[in-house]
């Protein structure tokens, strides 16, 4: 049987859907190159994020669809990735930034900044261009967690713009870089508003696939400033497993929705404790709070990050990449799986509808 033509292969791939976007690969523009030679087919699929959690199912479905044509001895599926830019009805002051993701929480102490750092570093490790804005003006912890506590941003030549500090492949800016160590920020709302706008608009972010914004806990001025300044793709809510987390997570979600910011999902931090000697799991703070909150809000629970000494050590030492490489008992896989599901939801929400004007 002769090998199928390029046109026949593309037509067969019209029957293969992206499992998250629920449209076929051809319609989505994800089939980039097709080559056929003596029964060997090579296909390049351009994913909507380098952190795509569905590579395995997509590969299997593409191989099956092509093999079903007959005359094919082998199928080689190669992946590339291009993050799609969220369209907005209004111009963005950050034209080089494709997706802006807010990370927030209904209350403090749930590990929101930890999740923001791990999300940024995880996306960067997947191959994305990532920025991290520490918008927690009163408690800027990102410099220490990224291992650049002593760094001082420079200014770019004639444009007089702030250059972010790069660490672990992430471009980072924080109020912590701009004030003396240990100094408290005692400001009223208008000063916080102006500072957040400055960190957004006067920083030379360059070309980014994702800008992760670590927000202060609660429902204060900063989320409002963010929503009024730039188009935001969506928000991630961080909570812990306790039943009381349900009320806090729902309260935060209602705030984002009032600001016309999509809630991408909930991440449960400190979800369970992994005993370092046995690997056994213990539900120290109960179980099911984040899942119940996600169900009530009609959004996905993006993942659960366990309590593990490695997370604390990496945060204290400014070595977040070690969580992905040295995490014991599946810690790295749990964190990276959460990051991939977040990336998938960003692609889903971007494809469903354009970002509303702010």
C-alpha cells in the first residue's frame, strides 16, 4: 500500500481534538509541518504552552489517526510550543506580555508566595519566558525566595526604565529590591496603587509568555489596581485543606469576578504531610477544603502541594528549582503537575473568549 499524502494526513488530523481545548488540531492551527518518506511520517504539533499537560494523549491520538490511514510504518510526533496572546479590547501597557496571571488568597499564611514562585520557576523550566512581579507591597518575600535578596535593579539607558532581576530563568521585580532590608512600608492606599502601577508599567519586562503577579492576601487595593491597569488572563486562588479555607477561597473568588477577572482554579497548598522516613501521607489540616471550594465555584482544583521540608528549605535558601529536581516522595512531580494544569487552564480560558476590557 502506498504511503498517504500530506493532504490525507492533515485531513486525518481533523479528527484529533486537543483534549482541553475541544477543537481539532488543524482548526487550532497546531499542525505545523508534515513530512512523508517511504512509510515514515513526521508531524510537528505546535502546543499552546510548553508546559502542556496533554502531550501524551495528543501524541497517542495523532499516531493512531495516521496509522489508521494504512501504508505507514512509523509515526514521529515532534512538539514545539507557542503561547498564544490574550486578545483585549483595550491596548495593554505591556505589549510584549502574552498572559498575566494573578496569584492570590483570601487570607495570609497559606503559602501564596511559595505557589507564585513555584509556578513561575516551573513554567520557566518548561521552556516559557516568565516574569514574576511581587505586588505584595507590605510583605515582599519574593527576593529571598528567589535567592536575590541583595540584588539591586539597574535602569535602562535613555528610556529610564527599571530592569528586572533575573533568577532561575525568571525576570523578577519586587518592592523588596527598592527599600532597605527590614524597613517597613507604611503607606496608604493611593501610594500602594501608584507603586504597583509603576512596577507594572515602568519595568522593562520585554517579551514574556507569562507574567505571574503575587498579590497581597485578602481583598484590598492591589487587585483593583491590577484589574484597572492591564488585561489579566485570570487568577489562581491558593488555600489550605481546612474547612475554613472554603469561605476564604470563595470570598477571594467573588472579588476577582467583581473585577471581571476569570478564576482559573484553586491550588491546595500544605495539602498533606509526607513523612520523610517512610513516605506515608498524613492529612494534618484535614482534607477536601480546596476541592469543595472549587466545586462550589465551578472551577478546577489545579493540584495539591504537600508539606515537605524541601519546600521550606528551598524557600529559605532561595533555591526553588531544587523542589523540581531534589524533591522526595514525588514532591517535584506533584508541583510540576500543578504547574502544567495551570498552564492548560490558561490556554483553555484564552481560547474560550478574549479577555474583557478593563
